[in-house]
């Protein structure tokens, strides 16, 4: 755009006959030449594309993973095809005492992220790390205390406790009722019809049993 402006000014200069107009155009010409000189050189197309992919691009949230533990570590396994071919700095993990964030940049034109908040127990930030394996990233969270974790996050633990409370009741029929309610709430239309039918049949049997038979 600046180059076009400069060409137009030069063209006008050849036509200018009045000194004042000529001086104004000369000033403008010098100004444009200086701006063009100070412009950063255009990036090669490939480099510009590469930078766009590494910084922008499509970001995918990772939901699938496997996990295991030893006395000292919680190990999270994340499968990512071809991750071993990336430069090491493209695989970043930030740890805090109760969380970690994984960012994998520019893997086959996409960025991948995974966040774990509210880890069940505190971890050592300094002792935690990540390893890049063939088609896999292994996140190693160093436990602050060498003890067994029953799950990964506080949310999972609370969810399990709620489920357990729904089934653990002194009255067996109440436990069954809670289970049926849960199945009904989470089930599809077919499941709801089946539960409704069973419920109606059960009530009918109960009412028949309650009526004394004439002897």
C-alpha cells in the first residue's frame, strides 16, 4: 500500500509546476520512503504458516486418559499419535500443588490441552515431570505423602461418596428405590417405560396382596 502511495506521489511530482506544491510532494515522498525503509521484511509464507499453527490453530481438549500409581507417583497416560516427533518445548506441563495443565503445540496442525484441577491430595511441584514416549505423553505427579489414592480428583471422590450413600441404607427397599430413581433419571425413554411398567405391576401386586381373601 505504501509503495503504491509513493508511486502516485512521484507521478504527481512530474506534473507539479508550482514550487509550493512541488515542496509538499517532495516532503511526502521522503516520508513515504522512510516508512517503507523501516517496515519489517515480509515473512516467508512457510514461516508465517508455521507460526500461525504453533500459536493459533485449532485447539482440542483431551478427555481420554489412563492412570496408575506407585508409592511415590501418580501417573497419567495420554495417547497422542506422533507426539515423539515434536520438539521437546512443544510439550509443556505446568504443575501446582493441587493441579496441572498440559499443552501440546502444533501436533499435526492442532494444539492439545488437558487440565486437572482439585487433585485428591497435594503433589510436589519440583518432583513432578513429564515424559514423551512413542505416541504418548506420561505426566508424573510426585505425591507429597506416600499413600494410596482411591481416585484422581476431589470431585471424583465426592461423586463416589454420593453414589455409595444412595445404595448404603439400612432399609434394603429404600436402597432399591434410590437405585431405580437414579436409573430413571439417567435412562433413555425405553428405560423409563420399562421402569414405569415394573413400578405399576409392583403396585398392583402389592394392592392385591393387601386385600383379605374371603374364605
